[in-house]
C-alpha cells in the first residue's frame, strides 16, 4: 500500500474513533437516552416522557425586542395558548406593569405566541408542559405550571428568592446559562454565588 | 422672478425643521403644538421627572426616578425585574430620542404606570425638552 494511502486510512480511522467517542459522550449527557414515539398516552405518561429539555429558541425579532426588553424572552412553548392569549389581552396590567403595545405589534406577537404554544406544538418540552397542566386552569405564570414546580421543587429559597443575583424563578437566564438558546439542561445550570446544580 | 424664488427657497428652508427630516423630538413637539400646547418648558419637565405619584391600588410611591434615577446620565434599573436600563441622557446615550415610535410607546406605558393616566401633550413636550438637554 502506498505511504499516502496508509496515512489517509490512519487519519480516517482516527476521525471515526473520535466521532464515535463524541457521539457516545453526547448521549451520556442526556438524562434519558431515547425519545418515545409520541402517541396518545395519559397525561402522566406525556408529562414524564423522556425528552431533551430543549425548546425552540425565540426566533421572532419583534417578540425579542418588545418582550425581552424588561425580562427574559420566555419561549412560546413554555405556556399553553389560552395563557398567552390572556396575557396579550391584558398588557395594560402585565403582572403589575404597563406593557401596552400598538395594535399591529400586539396582534403579530399574539399570533406568534399562540402558534408555538404548548399544546399547539405537540412534542418535546411544550408537550410535557401542556400534559402537566391536565385538569387545572392554566396559570398565567410559567413558574406556576405543574411542570415547572416539579422541576424546581428541590431548590432552596436562599439560592433564588433570597439570592441578590437571581431574586425570582422568573429570572430563567440568571441560572440557566443557555436559556436564550432554548436549552434548560441540568449541566448548564450555574447558580450565581453557588455554582453548579448537582442533583 | 428671482426675488420670488428666493422667498420660496427661504420659506422652505425655514420650514425645514418641521419636515420629516427633523429629529424625533421636534416632530413630536410639532404635533403637541397642534394639540393646544403653546410652549414647552424644560424646567417643568424636570419637575415632572422628580414628582412622586401614589399608585391608588398599592399605595406605592412612583416617579420616573424609580427606574431611571434622578441623574439621567446614570444607568437605571427596572424597579421590579432589576433589568438594567441604559441612561436616558442623549449626551451619554446617543440612541435616546431618535425613534419617534419608541418614544411614544414608552411615554404611553410609563405615564400610565407612573401617573395612573396618559401624560398630556404639555407634559410630554416638557419632558422631551428636559430630556433632550441632558
């Protein structure tokens, strides 16, 4: 065999080995190693279905500018449509603030939120969030969804409410380092003043 | 003929500040002038900036300074979320007072939140005169 061919084969094998290693490491990273086929399961099965904790990042520029200027731009998939609708119809009293918009902007943002809301998007994290709301009136706050409460029920008050750098569970990107990218994975969590969250 | 032409030219130039190429503040104040305002007073705007208003429901004392502070050259902070707010002073933050729609949106929201009502054209004009000099 020519020397060049030998070197090429060596490099290719090395790459293949390396790639396999990366893929395996990536898979180890996940809390679960597979995704269910999303069929008509009961709400508990849908709530606790293994998925990666990622959600479509906010792609609407308008939403980012108008709604991300005071707080984290919560992805539409984090709430069901009926909650988003109520929020958008009451912007003059938006959790105690006035967040009024021009008619056109309001309509555009409402359409955007509803079309990508939990339930309308029926897979991944939005699906789990929607399922967790089974039988209850959908809350207006993401932090009051059963899914959220369950995921955060072990976090002590001193790390959030009493933590100057976090202050509230509404402040997703204070701890979730890739929240803006739609990722809420446990190993990405860095609680200011406390470090990594280790379950 | 040249006399007429020069008059026409001078008049157009004189009216230039009120044209669409005028800055955002001037455009807005031009509108307020058609809404019963006679003149603007930056000192009145400064007073309004500092004034405390009691929120009926909660009793909270609210003013512009609550989020924007009394020194417009300083950054502010959202009173509730803690989110940093860039300085309002155009001398420090040249982006301020350049976007008409943005000015109107925030005046509407913040007047309603702070004063409990929309600001009158007089108040808005005075505020703009005050802010633009900072």
